[in-house]
C-alpha cells in the first residue's frame, strides 16, 4: 500500500514538474503563434484597411475572391517552382560539399578554410544579398553585361526579363542557402561512426562505394528532414524577392508572400491580405503534410 502511494506521489510530482516547465512554452506558442493564426482567419471575414476602428463584416466574400484570383494561383505556382528547383539544386550541392569536406580535407586548417568560404553566403542577410545582386546584375554596368560587352555582346537584363527573372532569383536563393544544407549533411556525417568507414575499407570498398552503399542510406533521414525544411522555406519565401524584383517584372516573380504584403501594407486591404495569408497557411500546411507522408513512406520502404 505504501509502495503504491509513493509511486502515485512520484507520478504526480513528475506531472506537476512537467506542467511547470511546459507552461511558459505553451503560453508563448499560444500568444505568438496560435492567436495570430486564429486572428488572421477572423480578419479575413472583414473589409478593413488595417488602421481604422471600423470593420465591415463580409463573411466568406474574400475567400470566394481568393479562389477565383488567378494572380494568387500564379504566385502559388511560382512558389512550387522555387520549391522543386531549390530541392533539386540545394540539397545535392550541400551533400556534395559536405562529402568533399568529409572525404578529402583531412587537414584541419584546409577544412576550416573551405568551411568558412562556403558558409559565408548563409551568414549574409537576405537584404544585403538582394542589393548586392541587384547591382551585380544591373543592365548597365553589371557583371553579366560587362562580360557580355567584352565579347561584343549587348547588355543583358536578367532581372528585367520575365523569362529569366524567376530562374535568376532561384539561383541566387540556392547560392544563399546551399551552405545551410552543407552543414546539415556534415552533421549527418558526424553521426556515422568511423568504425563503419574503417570496416568498409577493410572489406575492400572504395570511397565511391562507401558513399553510395553505406553513407547515403545512413544519411537518408537527414536528407528527408532537409528536403522538408527546403520545401516549407520555399513556400513562404519573401525577403529576397521583395528587395530585388518586388514580384516583377509584371508578375513573373510574384510569390504568395509578396502578393499578401502588397494587399496588406501597400494597398491597405488588410481583409483580403489576411485571406491571402490564410490561403498560404492552408496550402503550406497541406504541402508539408503530404511531403512528410510521402518521404517517410519512401524512407520506410
């Protein structure tokens, strides 16, 4: 009887301790995550400029408008393009850089030099990168136009051409975020015991065979997590696009986030801007859940 009461008291103390430690986190998430999400959907049912105290209730009118808004769906398609191409470029490049550092830079000094140089783009702010490449890719005096002039060519406007603007942005985004996935894959390599590599070498495996048949399968959980991070990040991307093109030329680089910003803070249509934000939330959540389900199912197989 005493043992049961002691066990019961122990469980209660553990539960109380857990609640005490979790309560600040729960309150933080409720105030700064859950409440804004709920409030976004509430505001989407109003016609409101975001400033005045008066709000006109319009029900689901904004949502009906969103479903018929072709510009929003074009922006969503641009997000999907960035998502797919970013995963194709960033994660394989990050894995390649991490593999190079893991296999071919055994000297600590050389390894540090490569890590510093390759990780530098990720340390820069997106605004700084945006201004840097805006000037570097300028039609008059930009790097690409200057090189073209050396060979007798004309000025090249990569950001002002609707056919090349989105691809140019994707390449810049990949340049910025590939170092993150390099570090992510390096952490995955750190989780692989040296004994496994030594056993593979003793069995006669080359570095290529070790990578494809041993290391890559062990890195699969890390690569799946990296893919999910890249996809979700691509679907909510904003800052670099806003600085470099603001969704232009035309709407060739318009994303859901820039589209939402224009309605909310440029046109002061907070009601429809909140509807766009709510649509973003639903679409990003759906894509993330479907991606996680598909990748986890593939990982189990």
